């Protein structure tokens, strides 16, 4: 999915997706970063394509020629048909130059594969944009499938190129800095870059040795919550530790 000249506008889109794509249980853990990632995905939809898995979501699309498209999932026992929404493409002014049907869902985290069926203009079918299918002996039908690759969360660690990647998780839009024994605790020398919503990183070349460090937001020092190796100073402060070999 990529952006083109078209402006993607649908006023009631976000409200609809929040209601239809998330259960009451999901909404209790729905946060600012999740909403930010979801809206970015929605605004990146350009044309129909195979399902896209990203940031805990799956985006399904369909051709604009269909009048109605719905989707049903195996983890819901195919009991619910979730309707796609239509997103119009505008070139300039109010002139519509095309559209795309889509549905975005936050999938259950424990799943490694999702099977589903589409109903297009009243007819049940596999996803014509997805070549991956599986035969379900229970229902005696062919289902479309999406594999979900489980990638480990980035952590502060030494890279193969001799650099150390420092990783911080938090709210999006922050100015996160880094200080430690490698720069005499100057907390204004290094600023982390937000590489994804709420994920901040910086790579530093560090020679072999043991280093103490903290992240900083304003004047507040923050330990690396993903790193359990810590030390305590005589004044009761805590610092994270990394050893480079």
C-alpha cells in the first residue's frame, strides 16, 4: 500500500472502525499508540492488494466495483459478518477519481494464523486478492488464510556492526534523550528517533566495556524497562546496565 496523488477522505471512517473492528474486551486496552498506528494504516490505503499485517492490525481490501463486501473470521466461528467501508480518492476539489473498499481489524495476539471468508455482493468466496488458502474439513469449504509472523520486540542490545542500539518505549511525540557513563551523563548530547509510533531508538558506537545509562524526558531520568540489568547508586537512584564484549 502506498500513497499517490489522491487525498483519502472519509469523515465517519474512524468512528465506524472503532466500533466494528474491536470488541468490548479489546477496547479496554485500546490506547493512544494503537489509535495512531490504526489511523496511519487507514490513510496509507491506496488500492486493493493482498492482506497487510502491520502494528498488530490486518488490513483487508477489495475492488471498488463491489457493491457490498463483508468478512467473517474463524476465531469468531464465522458468526459475525464485518462490513467493509468505502474510501473515496479525491484528486482536487470534490471530484472523486476512484475508491477502495477496506476493513481493518486488530487480531488476537495469541494467533499465528487467521482464516476467513468474504461475502461479495451476496456470494461467499475466498479472497481474490489473497493466494493463500486452506481446506477446512469441518465446513467442507476453502478458506483464505493470513500468517502472522511473530517478531520479537526490539530491546537495547549490541549490534553486529559494533554499535549498541538503545531502545525506549513510550507515548508518541516525545523528545526522548540518552545519557550514561559513555558521555559523562550528558543527557542533552543524544536524542532518540521515533522509528514507529511510541518506539524510539538510537545507535551508538561503543568499545568493549560495561556502561550505565538512563533515558530522559525533560528532567526526568527513566530506566530501561526492557533491561532487567540495573545498578543502584548510593543516593538511591537507579541506572540500567549494558555490557559490550
